[in-house]
C-alpha cells in the first residue's frame, strides 16, 4: 500500500460519492477508510450545507476540512465548527427575492444562513421530493432572516424559469454575485468569485504547500476545482466537456467510481 500522507482528497457528493440511490456505497466507505489508513486526508466538496449533508455521510470517515455551499464555507466536521466563510451582499438580493416570489411562485427559494436553511416559497406549491432532499429546513420569510448573514441561495424549478431569473440577475447586478447550476433544476446564487476552489489557498496555508489537492467531480459547479486542483478526476457520468477539463476519469457514480480511483491511488498507479 502506497503512503499518501501528502494527499488531500476532496470528493463532490451528488453524482460522485453518492450513488443513484443517494447513498454512499460500502465500497466507497471502505476505500476511504483505506485511504486514510495510508495517511491521506479526506473531505467533501459539495453545494450542500453542514446540516443537510450529515444524513448522507453517516458512516463516512472524514478526517480533514470540507468545502460546503459550493465553496462559500470551509467546515470541520470533526470539531463541528466553521473554519472560514464568505457571505452574500444581501441588500440587493432582497428585492430580487420579492420579484421571484411574485413572478415565479412555483420556483422554490432556499436561503442558507450559517446554521439553517430557510424556505421562502409557499410550501403547498413546493415539490415534495426536493423538500425531502433539502431537509432540514425552516419555513420562513425575508423579515425573519434579513439581519442574518446569507451564505447561499438555492432556486429550484424548471430550466426556462431559472434562465429568466439568471438573466434578471445579470442585468441587475453582475458584479456582486455568481450563479452556478448543480443540476438542471437548480440555480445557486453565491458571493462573487466563490467556487469550490476558493478555499484551496486556505487549505495550502493550513496543511503546507507540499499538500497535493486531488478532487473528484461530475457537474458544472465543479469546473473551477477541476481546473485548479493539483490533480482532478471526472466521474464517468460527467458531461464530456468536463471530462476534457480533468486530468483523469474514473467510473460512474453508481459503479463506485470514487472507490475505483482510490484503489488506483493505493496501488501507486496514479502519479499526483
């Protein structure tokens, strides 16, 4: 077994570490355990929050910091504390949220503060499967959270409506915000210049320049981390243009593609 003490492996969740059944397979869990035993540092890099992600990572060994909210937060699951966070400039967004609620009442709005997810939309109009996937959440309104820092906004709906909202955001304030899609039905609003690679310098500062950051991802919210990591791996189920960005390609998420790559690392057949 190769020693991996200078390797930090960060895995995306949906479409990567999670199978199509939205679970981390036993093969992936076992491979992560062996990776850590070999001296590696493992964390996740996801658009999910620290609260929402916990049911999905039960039984998964995480011994390093994790990137949450698509790059807006660095979180330590072992100590259960926020290491670093970038928040939204929310003043301009309040009117946008009111406009969405009025114009597209069927679009679901989740606003994430540092500790909670707040559903602003009318719950009776919400998609139950999306609600379940984003538990726990609090049914809320703008007045309740206007004094709290906002970390991320997630909009869920049909692509046509989300595209109209994206164009509206571009026209209103293209400088202070960034928007990414983590799936066809989601549009996420983040602080400007935030991506899953935003916390890489902080990780290098903490763990030393000799640490090699290796990432696995499958969708367009993973673009920056695939480009900027020391070594990048696209899943077999990733779009072809994402595979072209990565230095390596592994199996599909439902084929334990994460475990497949880790096994190659342990055998020493990958040059990082």
